[in-house]
C-alpha cells in the first residue's frame, strides 16, 4: 500500500524496478504517467529500522515488495506487469478469498487489503462502497507524504519467501470524516510470497489486522462535509491530477 504523490518525473528509483527506462516506454499508467516516489522514499529513509547489505536476499525482497506494489497500484495493463506473473498471480488476506490480478485492478489494492467480516454499519472504511479510484484518493489524502513499507525480517528464500513487514505514515490529511492528527500510524504483518524461476510473484498471502491501520485513523474529531472537502484539497493538491 505504499503510495506516490506525483507523476511524470524522469529518472531512476533505487528501490523499485520496472518503473523507468526503455522497458517502460510503452507502459500504460493508471494515472496518466509514471509515479514519482521521491517523497515516500525520503520518509522511508528517515523512518526505516533496517539497512540491508547490497545484493542480499533481504534487499532483493525489499525491492520486490516495493516493485510489485508500485505495479499493482499504478500499471493499468496486465501485460505491463514484470514483477508478477499476470496469468497466475493471486492475492489473499488472512485466508480469505484470493483475488486474481484482473480482479485486483478492478477492485483496487486498498479494497482487497482491507477486507473484513465486521458488520457494514460498524465499518470506518467499507471496501464494498469504494472504487479503485476513491480508495486511492482516500489514502493519498490521509498520508500526503506516502505510506512507507519496510521488510523487517526474511525467514525463508525462494521459491517460498516468508517475511515480516512494517507499514507506516503520518496522518497529515483527513480520513473520511475524521480530522488529521499528525500522528504516526503503523502496523505490522507477515507475508508469504511464492515466486517462479524468474523471481516473479505468483501468489501472495498477507496476514495482519486491518484494525491496526484503521483504528488510529478515527482518532481525530469529526469534520463536517465542507471542511473535509477543503482539507482534502489543500492537503494533497496533486490528487486533482491523479484522481
């Protein structure tokens, strides 16, 4: 769920493959141009707790995690995916229904990763009511500096990669009808990647509690609709170009 804020910047990204270069010349981007991760990369570098050695398995997994998330959230055409096998890829959360890549593109990454059994009337965030576009806008508004992901431990190597992760960001924009708190929001979880002989991901299983993310986002006081719209626009003006 790591996010970018702007697009159209030419250059490399040291944490993500298949973002820039000749191989991406004809890539179809969901928001019109390649994303720019400069802001969230800075957040990651300031807040990370591990420094993996160059060429290590941990560094490879870190790159794979960030690359596959970039492709999931920003590439519009299945044929442009390179970190995953688009014909075999599936993703599931906490043993729930697995989604194909085509289903994820339509549903939106956040909506798949925030599935819940909580009754709808009690949900702060209801994936059933959101589109891929509205979910993207909701979280980029809430985390204007991005929502960084860090691989903390890698427990096994390919073809089955098991790792522990941390996701974090600062709630500097509103979420739904709750005012921003400015506080650090973070959660931890485990992931199982199955990869093929080309190190392409064919299966992802996530295990974490979505409440650890959503709970802190409801701490701020309620906003009325007009204030919320104004706060969202001022906190992340780039959304006018990417939504």
